[in-house]
C-alpha cells in the first residue's frame, strides 16, 4: 500500500477501502505521509468528495491515531459542539446543568480564531483555571463533579491536528467531508455516548447559508451515528450575537449571571435549554426533548447548576468564590465607552461578523493561533434586533484597553447596526432538528 496510489483513487473519484483510509490516517500521525501528499489528499477530497461510508471510516481512523477515553460511570457520557459564532458561551451554562441532571460531561473545547470566540479563551479569564489537564485528571474531575471543560490533550486525534494545519493553508477548510471528520474524530475520542451539535447559520456563522448549514449538520449527524455515537443537531440563528456580550471575560461574566439569576439573557437561555433537552433525551435521562428542557430549566432556576459550575472551577484551580464575586476575579478593561445609536428607530439587522471582528481589533480575538489575547476587552449590553432606540440609547458598551482603541472600532460597530422606522420581523432562533436517518 502506498500514498500515491491512494491519492490517485481519491483524485479519480474512486472509493477508498477502510484499510487504505487507516493507512493514510496513520501516515498523517506518524509522518510517513508527507506535507505535499496531505495537501493533495485535502484538495482531492475538497473537489471530489467522500461517500458517507468513507467519511465515517476517516473519522474513526483519525480518532484511533490517538487516545480514546474509556469510562465506567453510573450515567451517560454526553457533550455538545457548536460550529461557532459571536457571543456563544452556551458551554459554560450547559455543562454544569447537564451534570446536575445526571450526565457526565467531558467537554473538550477549543480556542477562537477569526471573528468567532473560543470556550477555552473564556475560561482563561478565570484566574488559576486549568484548561490543560492530564487524561487521569480529566477522568477524576468528571467522575467527581460530573463535568470538566478543558482542551484536547496532545494525544487526541494527532492525524486531525496534522491535516487541519495543512487545510488551513491550502484553501480546503470549507470541505464538509473534512470538517465532519475533523470535528467528530476529536469529539468521539472523548468516549461519548451522546452528542448534540449546534450548527449555526446566518451572517455571523461559519456557513451563512441555511442550506449549507443543514448539509453540514446532516453530514455530522450521519457520521457520528455511523460511528456508534447517538447524535442529533439543531440549526440555530446567528444573525445577531447569541449572548448580549462578546469578549472573553465579559462572556464568562454573562454566563455566571445567567447561572446565578443575577441577569437573564433570553437567547442564551433558549439555546441552552434546547440543546440540553435534546442531550438528555439522547442519554436516556428524559423521555423527550421537551421533558429534558424542563429539567435543565429547573436546575438553572434552583441554583444547582450554578453551584456545580463553581465546583468545577474550584476543582480545576479557579477561585472558590467566583460565583459570589465575579468582578473581583475577572479582568476589567481600562476604558469603557457607551456608544449611542445617534438615530431613532428599531434595530432591523446586525452585522454579527463585524462585531466579532471589532472584538478582534480590540485585542480580544486572534487571527493566528499564536496571537496573545487581552481577555478583558470586548462588547456587552448589545442592542437586540427589534429593540427601539432613541438617539442617545446605547447600541452597546465597548470595553477597551484605552480610549484610542475604543474610538477606533466605534464607527465599524455603528455601521454594523441598521435601524428602520418600522419594527422588523425577528427571525426564529431555533431552526430544524436533524436526527439520524435510521
């Protein structure tokens, strides 16, 4: 078996067998496949595509190039994955809520890139919190607390790590086949029994077109179920930020406020309940998604989800009193600017990608994986679509390292909001649910 022969089959649209896919995935992990061969493979897949069976085989092959977590727990091992957006801090609320409901949640998360934020960056705003832990510590914390939100270990799907770095510089990131195998190889390495996927569409999403988002959701759902993990997906709207905050410390504080009841955030709550309801159904902890939503709502309202979040933070090195004193621990920006609307009317549309890029310009996001972040900067109190504004009503509040940088992004932010005389039709936050075909 050799690499060029495998590449020729993909180039010509011929089906690869499982042994050929295993060989290529292992070659990515151990270096026997060269960078040029990896690039050729990515481009051939991008242009020719893979069959459903090949996607599943590639997912499992890349997963099996590294460690696969094994669990022996009294409840189901569940997780969620989001395709990314602006103000998407669901994980911080959902993981502890699921744990209180009897699930075990080893949530392997990532960092932000471009206009989208990353869960690990939000947690980095908590002093002392460790997102890099050993496999043994992850198992200990999940077993005792019920949830742990951490980064992928060095031994998780090394073939995917190699292939992703190649895709990033060869214009093949958009391949649904490769996206599917990349996401699922890492998620399934966590030994999951159930997974829910939050696939975003809209101007702030990776895939703006709802039809493309649905195609990705279907590929992910079929791939995960074909690999033996019960999985469903929800399509959710990203034509405005999910939470009313964007930026790492600000989103962490926003999540804590929802958990503790200090401040509600209706869109964040709605998506959290929907995803949690589906997961509890998949894990057998609820008869259906509606029943599961009710369970998630109760543990948010009675404070037990907040308590579990505090336990997770403390167990992973963070402060014991974060819930009681978030402002004492989360970093503050040096300059805050309320940006007035300057006109009168209803917010009709929001350029979400522009707001995400404004956070990057402030220093709160990265264009390269090695960029250093200012965790304190960002945006909050963002106006919602349909909200009526007077000229002096703030569109949002800018948190910046200095006055100059705040004013530098102000005009970009102002043009991200369109205002109309008449109330707009507000789009539905929750779209279709995609389930296994079998």
